[in-house]
C-alpha cells in the first residue's frame, strides 16, 4: 500500500452520524474548562499539554519532559485553567469496532509493547524505537491524575500501513494496544516511529476510556484525539534507512496545512527527547 492510498482522514461522504460527531468535536475544541479558586482572584489561562518543545513545524525538539500542570490554587488565590484535548477523527482504520474489526475485544490487546502482533498475528513492526508517554488528567475532578482511565493507542508502521486494514498488514495487529493509567495518570507504550504519508503530518491516534473494563467498544470512549510528532525528530528519523518515502513526503507536508492540525496543535504537539541511536520518547499531557 503506497502512502498515497490513504484516505483515513477524508471527512466527506461519511454519513449523518459522522457529521454530527465531527460537529460536536469542533464545538468541544472551542470549550475552555476553567478551574478558579479565591474570591476576586485573577484566573490564569494555560493550555494543558502545550509542548515545551516544538511550537511550529520548523521548531527544535526539546529534551525536556512533560510536566504535569497543577490545578491547585496558589497562596495568592489564583488557579490554573486547563483546556480539554481537541476532539479529532479516528479515521477509517481505528480497529475499535466502529469501522470493521475490533482489536479491543481480542485477548492480548492490553499491553505496553505494541511492536509485535498478538494472537494469530506474527508480524513485527520495524523502525526507530519510540516510547510514548501520555499523562491523563480528569477535568471533572479538578484536573487530578485520571488513575484507572484506559488509553487505546494506534498508528501506522514504517511503510505507512495500518494493521488489520492495509494490504500487506491486514492479518496483523501490531502497533495497537491498551494501557490502564497508573496513580499518576500515566500510560506508556513501546513502539516504533511511524511513517509520514501523503496528506498528513506524522501522528499517533489515541482514545481515552473511563476504565479498562469499558475499553472494549468505541461507544464507551470519552475522548478521541491525535498526537503530533515534532519536526526535528521527524527529519532525523526519516533520514535513516527504511524511511525514504517518508523523507520525500515531508517535503510536501507541514503542520500548518495538515487536515487535522491546521486549526491548532499546541495541545497535541509532543515533547520529545532522545535520538535515532538511543530511540525517542514522546510525552504529552491529555486533559479530558
């Protein structure tokens, strides 16, 4: 499957239900949830998950790690206001039962290392190592760590294919996994750096569920979004063997023109550390 074969972000002719869900997502994107404390105190607005690394397609990857913002009022009476993660399309290759196969009901889907297939699959995804750390915050609980939430994460392989759907990977289920958030609200996935394919900036899909027990059907999800990978790391990875097509694609791609991120990506741009030789770590705080 060539990179030009992707249509998973096409929002046309998907039906009334999809149109309504997309409209809802756009409205949610513009809803800022404020947490205010102290009579007469000035409220401070800060974007949760706004990366300390790249802030544009041409930025420099930071070696800093994501810092979990505090929602506790300071002694002066001010408080931090957090913004809900933007709602995005899951695309036509989610593997969550909403469009064909459902990996969420398969034994073995709950795992941290998603580089291999499980069950009847035997494939292994190759590429530059990438660890993804997501910290989930619960806005309905004062932006506290959302311990016990579940995250389903998936993305394409080095060739731009999605397991369970794409030619050459339809019988595999690698690069898909579910993790339960720990006491700090964090989930960690061991993966490989995904490809850049035509029409899209390099990205990773994820859905958030209220509990691990409910992470079996897309109807139970409470958020769907995408993580954007910083330009500097992408350029370094795509200069290595196996990513040649991604390198060519990146010359025609930008965050500002991406079909998903062009209306704003500050909350979705990961903080990166690492190198090609050592592997990369992408971190993002996700407020739901």
